C-alpha cells in the first residue's frame, strides 16, 4: 500500500516507518527540515517537507503522495512539561491536534485515501472516578484539572472528527505513556534522569494509575491498524496498569538509583499544581483488551516490569 506518515521523524514515526518499509509498503514521510529529509530517504522513505499547520502545504503533499492510508503522528514536544502550565507546554501540539488534524483529514479525503490513523493519548485524560482501569467505552474526564483543559479538548477534537469523517475509515490510537529509545523515559531521557537524581517523588499514597507502552510495541500496533482492523478507538497500552507507588520504586531499582522520596500532596502542590498532583494520586489506567482482540496485537513487553528492565 501507499502510506503517508505525517510526523515521520518524531518519537513514534522513527520506529514506525522502518516497519512499514520492511512490510513492503511505499512510505512517504513528512518532516519540517531538509536535514531530516535526507535521513528519511536513506531509510527508504520518500520525504515530504511540510508544516502541518499550513493547509495548502498539507493538501499538496498528500495529493502528491496518492496514499491509501494517512497516519497522523504530528506533535511538537521537547523537554519536560511544566505541570502547573500544562496546556502552555502543549500549545503547538494541541494546534496540530485540532488544525493539523482538520488539514490532514481534508487532504486524505480529497486524495481518495481509504483509511486515516490518528494519534491520541490515554491515561490521565480518563475520567478520574470509578474503575481504576478504563476501556474505550469509558468517557474522557468531563472535569479535567484547569491546567489541562485545553489539552483534553484537543484530544477530544481528534477523536470526534476522525471517527465521524465521511468516506474514509477513521482509526484513533490512544497510546499510553511511551518509554524506550528516543523518549524522555529512555536512555538519556529527562524523566529517567529525574528518577536517577531522586527528583520525582511518590506523592501522597501514590495511587495514580499509569498505563505504559514500549515505543516499539506501539509502532507494531500502528502497523496492524494501518493494515487491518475495524474503524474506531483503540487503547495502545501494556497489560499492567499500575499505581505510581509500584512502578516508580521499581524503575528506580532497575536503573540502580536510590528509592524515590515520598512527599505529601500539600507540600508539592505549589510546584506541581492540581494536574501534577492528580498524575501522582488520582488518574486512571487503561485496558488493552480491545486492541489485542481486534487487531491481533501481541506485545514484546507485556508489562512495564520487563520493559523497564530490558527495554529502556
């Protein structure tokens, strides 16, 4: 098939495009710089230099690629977010989730693509009440922390417009927290260094439930969604949602760091804000049963336990 990957040089795009090329697909991948275009070409990917917020450029690039499938992996993330100003950190990524999604979807429909795959996120956007593990049928948080409202709204936009699009199969992949090569939770990554330096404490009871996924398992799930599977929502996470009080000390142990410090919520709230405290104490995890059942997805790292030990 002819596949257009928007965001081919991002954290997931770098792991996804080689799999698609090895699968015999003709892959066009986008980047914003000529230097990265050469990297794509060397990897067997036809490069397209494009700004995802430039509608004319998006329409032109997708039309030229004549894709059967368009994959939306556009983000604009670097560094660690300021949890008290979470929406500000995600400003450009949220524009890509709203304007960028609209541009890409219109371009895919105009080019006659049959399928559109979009990146979303699961975990902290889940409703923070009820079951500790949510499925695709559970709602997004109707009352998110003030610092994350715009980001939840952008995620909601992606999921709504892609699934409602006419004349094209819309698939939304709700990825969990990435770890592994090229990620903040990976060798040399900022989050891993925070754990190594004991700068990430267990807050309160550490009851916030996180869902992780190794970057390569996420890439393999994306290939399956490109090639087959019914339209709709899929949680792309591992088998073991876990509270902070379990995964954080284990992560410190496997990287040879001292155990994380512990801090009451009231003490760190001025630094982390409501959203940051919620991440550590209130958020819910996600189930991967649907993706495993309907996409036939199997994981190299079914649990963060082996993934943290062997896959960082």
